[in-house]
C-alpha cells in the first residue's frame, strides 16, 4: 500500500547520494541503489533533485 512516510525507504548509492523509494516498489533486501533493477531504480526519487542540494 502506497501512502505516508512510513511506506518510504531511503537507499543510498556508493557515493552516499540518497534516494526515496516506496517499499512495495523495490527489492526489500537492497541496501544500495545499484542492487536494484533498472525498473526499480526508475521508481525511486533522487532526494537531491527534490531538495536541490547535496546536503540538506
């Protein structure tokens, strides 16, 4: 079920950049974005694009 903050998981890439993904849209065992399929990665949001800065 999508909705609410509790349904979002935060995943980093090898450089520490954060992505927000709905838990139901990804492999729940993944700890880095590179471990996701391209389809799963496309469903995640680059947090830096949302906030507009590397550090927030």
